[in-house]
C-alpha cells in the first residue's frame, strides 16, 4: 500500500510545499518545485498624468523584473502576479477537465486583458487604458498584498476590507487556522 501526505510550511516571503510518501515501511519527504512569493500590506497612491502607478518597493522586489498584470475577476480590480505564480495559474487553467464554450470565452476574456509588464527605472508601471477602465481606476488607487498576488483597486471602488465579524471565527476554523 502506498499513501502520500501533502503539506506546507511557510515563511514571510515564500511557501514551500512538501510531500511525504510511504511505500511499505519506507518513507521519504520531497520538496515540490512550487515556491511562490507572498504579498502582505497595502499602500495608497495616485496615478500620474500618463497613467503610471508607482509600485511599492516591497512589492516590486517580490514581483521580479517582469511580471503579469491582469484583471482579477470576479472583483473589479487588477492583479499583478510574479511570473512563477502566473505559470501556475496557467497550468491550472490548462488542466481544466472540460474545455467547452464557457471555458473558451473565459480564457479569451482573461488573456485579452493580460499583459506581461515591467516597471521603469523609477518603479513606475503604465496601467493600460483598457485595464484602468475595467477596474474603474481614474486617479487614486490602493495596492493590496493578497497572498500570491498584488491587487490594484480604485480607491472609490474599494469597500471595507474587514470581513463581517460574525463570519470570521467560523471561516478561520474552516481554514484550519485555529
């Protein structure tokens, strides 16, 4: 009989997945190739007259030299993903068991609103007009670290970030946090 246990151990910046397999009386642990940057915190700022956003340094460091900017459906915000994280998103999309018309429409819509981008020497990123329109971004924005991505919200569209206090305990328990 063979069984495997998958788990995770995390740090501030990266999480490593591991797998332990037991075959008979022998076991071994192996770190999987997944190593994703983690993002926390938030920053408020505004776009300049050319539609450029200054990406906070702590986010730039983890995003890398080039990264992906896309829509973050179903929310009306944008998301920045490190290339390694985006590759995993693509892998999951490609692995979908059903590739019907609904799948094809979703893929076309998502990738039509996705760009590989890089910050300039001053840490600025041009937000394309079509993506700004999707997220209703005009001037003031809030960048939020959201686990494996950074979300960019129009300040006016961002509603209270706090979850409903009556749901917190139950949801935290479901997640296995306590």
